[in-house]
C-alpha cells in the first residue's frame, strides 16, 4: 500500500467533471474560479500558478473619467501632440502684445484716455468737420486774417459802401465806391463830382462828371475794405491837437430818438467839421444820422463797416461815410435835399 505525505491535494467538492465536457482541468479552474487547497487544515484562498491575473493597460488613459466605465478603453494612449499651435487663439491674453495691429478697430473707444499724448500727431485732419460747434469757446480768439497798420487812409471819398447805396442826395463831391447796387430813387439828377465805381448795377438819373466804372475786384478801385473793418475793430478813443476819434460799440443810444446828431460827438460844434472828427461804430447795429435840434448839419466822418447807415433830414454830411449799406431814404423822404461833401477825417489815429 502506497502512503502519501501529509500534504496532499484535494479538489474542492464543487468541482465536478462532466465526461462530455471538452474543457480541460486548467480551463475549469480559470472559468469557474475553483480553488486548489493544500494543507487540508487551512484554506488560504491563494491561486496556484495556473491562475491568471489580467495585465494592466500598456499606458495610462489620457484623462480619468468622471465615473467608472463599464468597459475599459480600447486604446488608452493619446495621439501625438500637434507640431504647430492650434488655429484658435488662447483663452487668455498672451504675455506679449501682437506683432501688428488687429484688422479691425475696437467696437467702442477706450474708457479712459491714454496717460500721455501720442509721440506724433495724426497724419491728416479728419475728413469731415464736427457736426456742431464745440460747447465752450476757446480761451482766446483765433487769429484774424491779414494784419494791418494802424494808419488812416489819406485818399478822399464821399462814400465807400460794401453793399447797396440807395441815395437821393443831389450832390456828391468826392469819389464813390459801391460794391453792390447804386440807385437814385428820385426823379432828379444826382451830380457825382468824383469818379464812381459800382459792383453790381446802377439805376436812376446821374451826372458822372469824372466817369463811372463797373468793377469785379475791389483792388481795381484802390479801396481795401478789409482794412476799414480791421480799423473799426482795433481803433480806440483819442483827442489831440483838435483831432478827435470816438469809438462806439452800439448804434442805439443817439440823443435824437435813437439817431445821432453833431452834438453827440462835438457839443457846440459846427456842421463844417473839415476832417477833424471821426466816429467809429464797431457794431452791426443800424445807424441813423440827422441834424441837431437847432439845425446844425452832421459834420464828422463815420466809419461803420458792419452797419447800415441812414442819413436823413441832416442838410449834409461834411465828412465821409464808410458803411456796409447806405441810404438817404426814410419813409417818404428820399433825401433829395442832402449833400455828401467827402471832407474825410485827416488826423492821427490810435489802436489797441
């Protein structure tokens, strides 16, 4: 009788071989999780070498799943990294600025201005001016056009009118320059003893003793109207050696119901001023000139390049009239009794 050592092998009772089964003992053990025991007093639960343990995946998965999968991934390895950056921009700004500006400007201007002015001004001004003037004017006025000398012209004129001259005055002693229409509203002839220049048209009865000429350019007349405008804006009051300049910034404070007479500028003076007085109106108010209450004619020269001047019931004006518009017509009175002497101011002037 053969005796076995104390350690012997027993196949668990649950392992039943079926004659018709084609499985081997090894396959039975693996498929049905059956155990082999040794040392019959202890059941260790350890598998023999015939048991197989599943191998781990060759490489880790790319990212863990939020919950366990029912089935393992087929291929856990990730693809090779891209050779160049992705086409889309990064979610966050880059550390360095872009090499060139963006194709389109930002939708809205920046909230805050730049801390410092740009190093260079813009290459060109804006294509269109602003739609409305600025809310606040500049602290100082912008520079005007050409600057002139503070000198009163010496050429003698009875009237220099930028626009229309509608006058019934029967005698005009010196040159007359009218930029617009020259018109005599009366049925009487007007004697013009100085040469006459007019810009647009003439109408009515005239005797041009020194000729008449239509002009397109003021330069041909020898008159720089802009100079008279500059003088009106820059002259100041003066009174020396019998020559007097009065500068006014309103045309509404005349003593004769708003009209001015000789005494407003030369109290007790004479109608024949002989070029001693110049009244400057630096305003665009309408100006009215007339005689004094005791019948003295209007003597001073008048510089009112921004105003319409009306001479009515004054007898004559001894000086010259320089105005934007000039008329002798007031109501039914056409001023046919008037004269324009042209004894132009001939004194010194002062400017600011």
